[in-house]
């Protein structure tokens, strides 16, 4: 059996193959023939390819390496309708991401190809990073660091009207309560923050168990000193936080987005910062990645920016490789996938 390990510079082909070898060794299964392909992400940003989103590499190179393979293990390879048409032997695509946005699910289902994904593989990394961004924005860490590096000792940051805010006792609103949002809530509770949650799909009992309170989005925005976004990007949530909803925030609120850039309408952000509606803005994700040279937020004060790093830990890469290898192991043993993105494929195969 032939397997394509289409890795990149984060979840490398070698990491994928090593996880697969460990999986089959534990079951004493014959090792599949593994073909390695390294895609350019994150050295080169991901983007749309052939009708799928957030992909890396080209359809041509994936087709060349995937022909004759029954299984594809990947994070970013564009598995498009064209790729699926050119690779009729393919039966499983195991994607080590929280959502297989780089796979054309409808085309995969028509072709009888099961697609699995890896929910929660970066939950710890992303949750810890969101907390770091909240603290950095609340306490003006990047600005103070930059000033000191440029030779300016800003003692006035200690002035009452310039001083930061503690998390303890502060109302923090979380928009979205999946694996990452829930972990953020638990960390915030350890800081003794008051946590509000807005998520129409979350389990109210789980929210209550975590010491948080479920409210509507408008109430959350109106009551929260800090708002952190953790929702998935869907047609329903695109531009979820727009100018009207930004206007609901208390004056001087802090807004953090480490989820997806499309959740936030970026157009009203500069004015919200200039007017003081936003006291600080912390972004790890953007509507256009990387932001262009004339990006309106560049150079504005009270903006914390990082280049889409929330999930960037070695443990995330290792965990992702183990999750996809586990799905391949289940396939080889004839078991049902644990995280199947296109359950309709069962009917096609039958």
C-alpha cells in the first residue's frame, strides 16, 4: 500500500512517516510504502488553491506524488476536485488540522474518499497564546519593550491614566467555546477573571462547570473589558464583529483575535483605536495574510501583532502527526474513523 506524507516545514514529512511507523509497529501491521513531499508552508503563506482554502503547494506537484497512493497524510496539501479526479486510487485523506479546509469535501465524497481531521491538536498552544496576547495588550508589554529598545525609559507608563489592568476581577468575553475557548476559560478562571461565553452551539452545562456564564453576543460585548475570539470561520461567522458590534464595547476595551482573520471586520478598527473605543487590539490572524505594506493598522499605537503563531509549538506538530497516523491505523485495521469530516461517504461507498 502506498501512502503520501505531504508535510511542510512545521509538520514535516519525516514527522508524519515516523508517527505512521510507530502506529503500524504497535499493531504489528506491514508498513506501507511512504512517499514524502515537503510543501512550502509556513516559509510561504498558505492561500486558496484550485477552489480550496488555506492550502500550500500546487495541484500539479500533489498529483505527481499522489498517483497510485491509497492514503494521503497532510496538513496543507490542496486536495481539490482536479487532484481527486487524477488520483482514482485514493481512499483516505487524513488532515492534521482542526478543519480540512484544504480539501474539497463534496468532490471527495463523490469520489468515495474519506476525509478525517484533527480537532484539538493545537488547543493547548492556541489557548496559551491567547492568554499571552491578552496579557501583552492589557499590560502594554510590546510597546514598553519597543520604547526601551529605542532608548526611551517610559516611566509615565506607571501613571494612573496610563497603567494597565489586572485580569483578576476583569470581565473577559469569549466568542466561541470549542476546545480552545474552553481551555482559555479555565486558564482565565485560575486568574480569577469573570468569564462570559457566547456560542450558540456550546453545551451550557460545560460552560457552567467551567465557572463561566453563557450570554448572548450583544450582552457579552457590552459587558466585557476584554473580548477574545475563538469561533470557527463559517459563512455565518464571517465579519461577526463588525462596526455595529464594535460600538457595543465599553470605552477602552481590549479585543484579541487568535482564531481566524475573517471573524473580524478590519475596516472600522483604525477609527475604533483612534477614538479610544478600543484601548488595545491584539491580532495573530488577519483578513489578508500577510498584511500589505499600506495596512491601515501599521504604526497605530496599542496594537499587538504577531504572524499567525498561536499554534506554533513542537508539541502541536507532534500531536498532529500522531492523530493523522492514528486515523491511518484505523483505516488499515478496517475500523471506523474517529473524526470523519464527510460521513456521507459511507453511503457512496456502500
